[in-house]
C-alpha cells in the first residue's frame, strides 16, 4: 500500500538524483528496508524522520505531517465513522491549542 510519506521521500530522492543505496547508507539502514518504506510496506519510527529529512535536505515538519497522516489513515481506513472521528479529534486539538 502506497503511503504519502513513502511517496514523498521517493520523489525527493529521485528529484535529487540520489540512489536508493546511497540514501540507505546515509541512514545506516538496509537498501531493501528503505525500498519497503518508500513502497509503504514498512513504517519507520517517528524518531527516524529528522535524520531522513537531513539526508534528503527537506522539511522535517512536512515529513512528520505526512507520517502522521499515514498513521491516522491506517487506523481509520475501514471505519464508517472515520470522518466524524476526525472532526471530533480536530475539535479537541483546537481546544488544547
């Protein structure tokens, strides 16, 4: 399953003409693992995002936002009441801020 996060890092990597093996090496992970992350078959830990942003010279906040969106989508994708749940969460977040 494709993910917004995986699609974004693949696009950035390709646009910068960086090879999968070079990025994986800079992240100190296996090339196969990075490929799985880009395809959305593996999820990275949130703590790893700043390093990916640094290696790809891109915006950390954008990557975190996409990663979070993927996490929410994974939980809610098959729920009939997903929209209502998201509205409630959004309202509660706004109240806290």
